[in-house]
């Protein structure tokens, strides 16, 4: 019974050893196949085989082979995201990422450079390769240069900002001055416009006054013309009356002369009327009555001339 147990144990151990040996053999097979693809520069196929090997057995060398394949394809970002003990390659990958970002994003570049320095420090702990130290010093110098450049750029930017602030201040002062001048000009223009409006209004009022005065003058001229016409008509009428009166007086004088001749009475002497002259008495009365009427008419004519108000004393008795 004891022998059976021993045999069974030996069998199990043999199977375990065989399985382990088989796994190592299979992992080695995938790793070898990956190396073949790597030499042929078929890096993606190589990584596929390396990953199959890692699924069977973890191996840092196989992972480093994956990092190396990515490094050959310059896939630096994937290298920094893949676990590996090849710190030198990881440091170089961070350095290259810093070089790519230095123009567009200096802060990101410095961040990558500092990560590269940390990887180089880890690499120098396990290796005496002088290239690691050289790369460390190169990256450190890049950080210093970049910091100096950033400081210089910051100083230049500060100077530029100061200058811009001064220019802005001068521009603001100039703009304020221009605005003040413009306001004064606008006020002056407004005052001028108000004055022009006032002058225009005054001109309109003056024009209206002139029109009104002209209209009044025209009306006065018309009234004067009409008055002159009336005066002329009155004068003509007075002249006509005077002519008529003169004619009537001449006629009366002729009649008186004829009567004196017929009566043979000297002028200024009054003779008594006898019975023989009764026939003439009615005629004499008629003549006196007519003379009385002419005298009244003359008074009326003279009164009419006096009422005109011409101041002509020839029309007065």
C-alpha cells in the first residue's frame, strides 16, 4: 500500500513537472516567434506573440521586448503607458515627448522632461551605461534652457505688457482729450445751430414785419391815391362850380347892364318908382331874388372849398 502511494505521488509530480516544462516550452516558443517577427521589423506581429507568451508566464524580458518594439515604431506615448523595467527606453520616450511639446506647450514639455529624469535615475541604479548619464545631463540642460527661455519670455511679455499698458494709457488719455474736444466742438456747433435757428426765426419775423409794413404802405398808398382822386374830383367839381358861378355872374352882369341901359339910371343912384314903373317892379324883384339866390350859392361853394382843408386862402372870403 505504501508503495502505491509513493508511486502515485511520483506520478503526480511528474505530471506537474511535465506541465510546467510544457508551459515553459510553449512560452519560450511564443517568445522566440516574437523575436523572429521583431528581426523582420514586423513589430505588431511580434507584440502579439509576446503577449501570448505573457499569458502563459510573466516575464520582464518579454515585456521589455514589447517596449523595444514600440520604441522602434516611435510610439513613445504607448511606452509610457506600458509597464516595463527598461527605464532607459522609458526615459528616452519621455524626453522625445518633451521635444514634441516644447514649441506648442512648454509646460507639458517640462513635465515630460522631469519624468524622463526620474526614469534615468532608476536606470542608473541597475546599469553603469554612460549613455544613461549623458541623456540625463542633456535632458537636465533642456529643462534649464527651457526655464530660462520661459523666464526670458515672461520678462519680455511683462515688458510688452507694461509698454502696452503705457500705450493704452496714452491712447486713453488721447481718446479722452479727443472726446473732450469733440464735446466742445459739439457744444459749439449746437450753440451755433441754436444761434442760426434764432437768426432764421428773427429773419422770418423781420420778413413778416417787412411784408406787413409793405402791405400797410401799399394800403396807405392806395388810400392816399384814392384821397388824391377824391380831392382832384372835388377840385374839378369846385372849378366847375366856380366856372358856372362865373358864367352866371357874367350873365347877371349883362342882364343888369341891359336893365340899366333900359332904365337909364346911373350906377349907384336909386330912383323912386312911380306908377308908370309898376310894370317893371315885378321884373326888378325877380332880378333881386335871382341875385339873392346866386349869393347863397356862392356861400355854399366857398364853404365846400374850405372844408377840404387845403389851407388855400384864396378860397375864403
